[in-house]
C-alpha cells in the first residue's frame, strides 16, 4: 500500500522538475488514471484515457 503513495509522491517531484506552474496545474488537471502517474509523459501531453 505504501508503494502507491511513494509513486504519487515521486510523480509530484518529477512534475516539479518541469516548474511550479506544472505543479499548480495538478490542482485543476489531476491525473485520472494510474497510467498517467506511471508514465509522466502522458499527463504532460494531456493524453487522457477518460474525459470528464
């Protein structure tokens, strides 16, 4: 279970490398799938598996 939290934390740290504006984007455009967290490029490109 802790592994999932670590992956989420790692995701935010990796996003931070692209600048704080990307971290801020997480509040309005949070990942909707585990795939976006495991494959950072998908979230950065805006590739969503599900559209709400």
